[in-house]
C-alpha cells in the first residue's frame, strides 16, 4: 500500500471514530454491534500494512501489546494523519 492510500485510510478511521462518538452520545451505543462492525476491518487493513512490531503475534500477550500500541497511535487525537502514518510504518 502506498503512503497516500495509507493516510487516506487513517482519515477514514478518524471519521469512523467521530461517527461512533456521535452514536454513543445519541444512543449510548457505538458501532461494535450488528452489521456495522465490519467498518473495523479498516483497522485490520492498516495493521497488516504497518511495521512488523504491530503485526499479529502467535503469543496472545504479545499480540495484545502489539495491537494496543497500534491502536494508541491510530486513534490518537493529538497526532495528524501524516504523523500517525510515520509512526505506524517506522
């Protein structure tokens, strides 16, 4: 995946997070139930294309740590999409 596509998908994630926040305010529920959960596949696409340290690991504890670090960057409100890209692919 090239840099432009990766950054565009990060921006999609940022939009999904804003939509999810609105849903929680209006209904008390996010997007984690029902058919809309498929939107989270964007996270998996980005993770598969991120640096090795964020990849799925066979060891559950290691995988949980990898995913936690990945999500902390991806869902950060302080970083720009470009900054997230730089951290996720480094």
